[in-house]
C-alpha cells in the first residue's frame, strides 16, 4: 500500500513538473522538439542525392527536405534542410540561409544526437568556407574591375596624349610646308627676276 501511495505521489509530482516544463520559454521557439532518433545514414543519403549531379535526384531531395522543413521545422528537418542548402553542388545552394539554419540548430545542442551535432558542425564549416570564398571572390572581382578601369583610363590618356602629339606634329608639318611653299615662291620670284635682267 505504501509503495502504491509513493508511486501515485511520484506520478503527481511528475505531472506537476510536466506542467511547469510546458510553460518554459524555450518551448515557444521555432525549434522546440528534440530530433527523433535517426541514423546519420539518412542524412548522408540525402546529401549523396543532392551531391549526385543527377538533376532529378537533386530536385527530389531538395523538394523533400524543403517541404519537411516548411511543414514541421523540428530539429531534424531544420538540420536536413540546412545541410541541403549548404551543399555547393546543386542549383538551390544558399550558403547564407544554410548558415542561419545550422547556427539555429546548433544553438539547441541538447536536442541533437552526437551524429547530428557533428553533421551540423561540418555543414556550418562548409558554409563558412563558401561564404569566405564568395567574399574573397567579390573582393578580387572588385579589385580586378578597379585595375581594369585604371588601365582603361591610362590607355585613354595615352591615346589622348598621342593624338595631341600627332596634332602638334601635323601643325608643325603644315607650318613647315607653308614655309617651304613660301621659300619656293621666293626662289621662283628670284629666278624670274634674274631672267628679266
């Protein structure tokens, strides 16, 4: 009888604690339910399909992951969708959104299995590397554009200087020709004058 009373008291205490837990503020967050026990092989199969290069497999894997995330954004679905977006070999790759989702998942480590934590960290590292590459590429492109623009300006200045020099030479040539014509005219006049004498 005493054991039964102790069990009832324990059950009431647990029910009371359950009521307290349901009011916990962390449960109002988007990711609030623990991941269902799953195997890393499911995530790896999904990533294999996304990285396969087969457009049909990629589209199906992306669609399934997106729909699962939209309909039920729990930890497992958020992680799967984040990993899909982080994979660089498909058209729907979105490193910035993937980073946001993976950071969100890793903010709840207690809700993840060790395999899921590792996959989320790996995915986040991949995304960080992608974003660094994109930033570096953008900076390099900007620097290249600046160098090309400067080269175009320099080339335009060189052309303008050469055109000015050509114009100066043409003017000098015209003046020299004019002087030669004047000298020739004077010589003819002198010749005619000599003949007249």
